[in-house]
C-alpha cells in the first residue's frame, strides 16, 4: 500500500490511505506486536478525529484495549509508551507534511520504533491476505492522562533563560501543548495556536520559506536566538541572532557541552550519514567518539540503544537521548540547547560566534534530483571520485558517503520517492563548487532533474 513507508505509515488522506485501511491497521497491530493494550495519541489535523475513530474501532474489534491519551506531541507518546509499559503505541500525525497528509507512527515495547522491516510489513501483509472477523468479546476503551507526567519530566530540564531573548515559532503545531507552560513569558511566541490547517506556513522548518517569519521576528525584536518546531514537535531548529539558519547537525556539537562537559558522561554519540565532519571533530575534545548510522528514527533510536550511546542527532533536526528511551524529542532538545546557549551568552559569546567555532567547512545543503535509476547514478558518482583518488573512508549503509582529507559527499536514494539526495562539504568554497558541479553533471547525464538546491 502506498502509505506504508520505511519509518511509518503516511500519505495524503483519502488518496494514499483511508478509514477502512486505518480500521484494518488497528485490527492487526495487537497481533503483530503481541499485545492486548494499545496507547494512542493524535495531533490536530482535520482528518485526525476520523482516523482516531477507525483506529479505535479496529483495535477494539481485535479484542484489545485502547488507552487514549488525547491531543499529544509524538515524543509524549514515545515517552508514555515506555514509561507506562505499553508494548504498542500509535501517534496519529503526518509530522511536518502539509495539511492534506496524515499518518500513523507505531512503536513497540520500550518505545521501540516499528518501521517497515520490523513490523509494518507484517501489518500490510495481513491487511492484504487475512479476513477480518471481529471478536465477540470486544476490547475496552479507556482515557488516560499521561500529559501531566510528561510535563513534569520536561519541567525538570527547564533552564535559566533570564539573560536570553528568544523568538519562537510554534508552527501552529503540537509543541503548543507544553512549551508556553514550560517557559512562560521568558519567550516571544507566535503562531502558537493549535491549528491543523497550518494557516501561516507548513510545519516543516527545513524548507527555507517556512522560517522567513522567524528570521524577521528575530531581527525586528533583536533576539539572541530563534526557535521553530515542526508539526508534531519531534523536531526543532534554530536561527542565530542575525536570522541565519543553523544547520541542525551542528546542534549535536552544542548538546555535547551539556552531556559530555557539564554532566561528564562517557560514551558514544550518534550522527546520521549526512552530518558535518566538523561535529565529530568538535566533540572529540570531550573524549567522545562519533558513531555514524542511517537516517530516520527507526534506525537511529535502535542503533543508539545497541551501542549504549548517550545522545545523538540528525541533519533533519531530530535529537535522540538515552534518558528518553533512546527516542527523539524536539522540546527536550530545545530546553537543553537553550541551556547551553544561555551559558555561552553569560560569557559574552553570541550564538553566531559559538556556531562559528563548530562549523569548519563549507556545505552545499541537500540537493535533490528526480531520477528513476538512482543506483546507477550513485555508482557512477562514487566510481568517478574513487578512480581519481583513493578515499580515506567509505560508507555504504544509507546510500554512499565517501571521505577525503579536505572534503566528503553523501549521495542517497529516497526511501519513498524517485529522488536522489546529495550533500557535500569541503574546506573551501572553490573546492565545494567543483565537487557539486561534477556530481550534478553526472546525475543529469543519467536522466536526473534538479528539484531543489544548487
């Protein structure tokens, strides 16, 4: 089914999936995850109430119980799922996608991500092959308050921000449930009303046009930092006091000041295959090593637990924490990052100056191509550079990452669309341009068409 993706179930509602599909998903989740209790939360998208209704019907008809947590952030459901011992949870959301989208993020025991390879494929197969016969003894419906417990958890991380002037764009998303109660009047909020039609901009901070209002707000109000959340509050991003967007992977280095310096924790940190080389170099001063792995929570959270890592992050603005059941939370990341930035500000270090100490390379940003034969184009790109010079390092677990002394590139296929995504970094703008121009030339020769970047 078109809505089944590598990490979750997601698509345009009533095109890629509908209420009958949701009913079947609900019916088979308890069977696949071997449980008779499912925790559910939802966002405020206009289609979420109908999805909730049919998801509940499916679960109850399977003979399993539903525990409905009400309106929620995605991280609240991750946390509550593990905290209260649920072996299955579902968050109804399409995260950062536009209003016509919706979806289901499924987790297992201890908030383990359930991706296509770890359970969603089985649910899809059962939907296609097994007849649904509702149990005579239906499950029971419960409403459960987990919001207060989660709020108290987040509250324990609220820093002293009295010396920091903050602009914050809530994107009309689910962060509004908590952030104002956590930070109070220390922050200048806007687009802070819950609205699943996203009337001001799409809740995707990675798209440049969606952060324009935040950039203006920071400059007009002379803020020290700008913060923006995505739709379900599992991601957070920042702009500096000049309104310049901060690449989210660099915030892994910022977080190292809390975990590795202030808390003096020992252990590995995780990054995705697109992360700047500067991040690993920066955290080495604290005696920690960087572990590189695949993009997406289904992979990152599992890997962090496997290596008993401390924390980690991704270029897309997800940050994972051992003390958060190896899951990601935009609000928790925000509180910890603001804590470090406030401490730097007390020392007279502006956000832009702090980031400049971390960022050592010129970066292309993500460049996207629409192309059918993704693998052939990727292989041609990598073979071209390998034949010119032997690389210092090569990774092939999420597309390819090839590294040299003064530059590196990552080229990877989209898991869900006919897109090839490319990113490069070099120690000079001249060298970066040469690499980018060559890759664009090669991919275009394979029928690729630029869709964004470059």
